[in-house]
């Protein structure tokens, strides 16, 4: 897949998670298994997509933690005892808004 398509898909996954969790507290998030599964699925997909980007492209946009995205995907997929909900919530609250802006900037540059 081309990098622009991958970045577009990454941005869409971020937007889905942000929409799901809009006006949500950690307590509400942690109590809603459907919400957790939806967010974890989208984070996993983001990691998969990040792993498919060209090395040159990833290096050019090294301000984005591509390896961390892929690493989170591995933790989600291979941690059979469950995911750390506090970590997932911190990523949603603290990291995704900035990532969304970065991905949007890249998409603008790719036009």
C-alpha cells in the first residue's frame, strides 16, 4: 500500500477512537467492554498500518513514534492476560490528539 493511503487509514482510526471516547471519563471507559474492544481494535489496526510504512517515509517523519505504535499492537495482540486499561486510556487522552494533528499535516503535505 502507498504511504498516503496508510496515513489516511491511520488518521481514520484515530478519529474513530476520539469519537468513541468524546466526553468520556476513564471510569466510563473502563466499565464499557464494547468501548474498550472498539478502541483496542483500532489501536491494534494502527500498529499494523504503522508497520507497513516505507522505512524512508517513517524516517522522514521521525517525530511520530511509529515503532511505539507497532509495539503497542504487539502488546495488544500477544498479551493474553489482557491489556492495561490505564495505559490504553492514557494513550487515548494524551497521545491521540497530537497524533491526529501530525497525521493531518502529513496528509496535507502529500496532496
